[in-house]
C-alpha cells in the first residue's frame, strides 16, 4: 500500500499550518449530535500545537449546502472543537462548501485557503474520496502531509486489503445499495463469508448480480408500512406479504449471523441490518453489533450508520477500528485511489528530518 508522507516528518515549529479536517458531523436542532469525527481530529491538532505550530487553521465542509446557508454554518462544530481543545492558536474556517469553487476543485479557491500558510496537513480521511479544492488542489500549492487520523485510517483499513486472519467475514447492510455493490464485488471474493442484511438483502433477493455465495437472512421482521409503529410480523425472507416491507432481520437470522461472526478472524462491517433508528427494528443491528464486538478477531466498523449504532450501544471500545470514513472507506476498500491521499507525496526516508 502507498503510504503518504506523515505530518510527523514535518517541521512545524513557528509555522502557519492549514489542516483539512472532516468535521462533517450530524447536527440536530443546530447542535452536534455525534462528535466522533471532531474527537478523531484532535490528535493531529494536538500534535501540531505540541510541536510549536504558530497558527493552526482548520478547514472542513459540513453537509451539502447550496451556496451560503446559515443552517450549514460550521459554528456548532467549531464550538465543540474549541471546547475539546481550547487553544488560541486554532482558527476554524467557515464551511468550505459555502464557496462553489470548493467542489469544483478550483485552484483559485485553494490559493485563497493557502494564503499566509506554510504547509498543509490533510487529516480528512472521510473526505479523501473527493477531489475538492480543500482536499486536492491545495495540496499542489502548499507542501502536503497526511495527518495522524488519515494515517491510522489507511493503516487499519489497509490491513483488510493484505493478508488477513481467516476466516474473513464481511457484513454488509444499509440502504445505499448502489454505492456498496462495487465494494462487495471487489472485496467479497476475498472474504470467506459474506453476510448481507438490511435493504441490501432485500435488493439481492430480487436480483443478485454477485458471482459468489452470500449469506442472506432466512427470516425478517416484516412491517405493513415504512412506519415506526407499523403492524409487524416475523416471516420467512422470501414470504414477505404483498405490499409489506422487511425492516429488520428476524430472530433466526440474528442467531445464524452471530454464529458466523463468532468464528471470524477478521471482520469488516458496513451498514445496519434494519431501520435501527426505530427500536422495534433495531434488534438485528444490535445482534450484529454485539457479535462483532465480542468476536476474537480484527474488527473494523465503517460507515455513518454502523458507527452510530456501535456508539449508541456503547460498544465502540470493543472493536479494533471504528472508521470515520463512510464513502471514503468503501472506495478505499474497493481498491480505488483516493484523490486526497494521491495528492500527498509518498513517504520516504528522504522526507525524514532525521536523515
Ligand atoms: C462523509 O460524510 O462521508 C464525508 O464527510 C464526505 O461528505 P460528502 O459525501 O458530502 O462528500
Ligand atoms: Mg457521506
């Protein structure tokens, strides 16, 4: 695997450092609803401060605003960041996507971000699959380095691309079926067992384009409508009544999936088994989260919803790596080169200040 040059190799004392972080966290009523990504950005910022950086300017996008929109102000994230790491040398820029040149990867916007800065640290693994001005173009203007989170993500996810402890169990679920089929195709063949639940399973029931065997649910919690308090019934996977929807995997599938997971040497889990935000359809996701966290295996959980589930269940400490990347983790595991990483020169002994 290609390793980008690390911030640990940079001399930052007295420097003005531009950091691209991924502070794109879920908000609820204008408040940060889950600060995992903000907390994950702290080690790099601390490292820079501890090594004498004169100024640390943090840039991030938040959501997908259409131009300047106060609902997408980065202020709540900046506020949380400052509460977690109070230091007057840190300055957080407003949402990079308020400027339309950001997503256009426009060098003129990158030049504005780079103004007065000495070096660039990309720590936004979650946005590394985007070639945007603050992730890509700016890396051609300032000397770029990878942040500590970026490095840790590449290393932990990279382990899944090399030789792994077997059996390798891949668990896929969730709704963004199209996004995930590519990963399944590319990674599925390398896994010993592929478990599919959630909306993804519903999709494969009708038409399965995969050329390897997949463990699908045998039973589901069927609901009369897509509603939290809908009428429900446990049915066989292939016997969901006309007009009803499978909103969770059933008890037999939970037991079977848990058994397969318990025997794993390596696990990658992306995507919930049902509509876990609604307690009546959360049991499948819960069973998988519990099985993953108690397995004696190298366990990696990625993707916003699976991470949220594992956090809400208080199990995050019991998995080997919780990835801050959703789409980025998937694209990386598909074997794609991430533009935000590609723009950073490869690590080499020559970059080391000790040589
Ligand atoms: C994410 O949430 O996956 C990243 O922050 C990237 O956001 P985007 O999908 O809006 O580019
Ligand atoms: Mg996303």
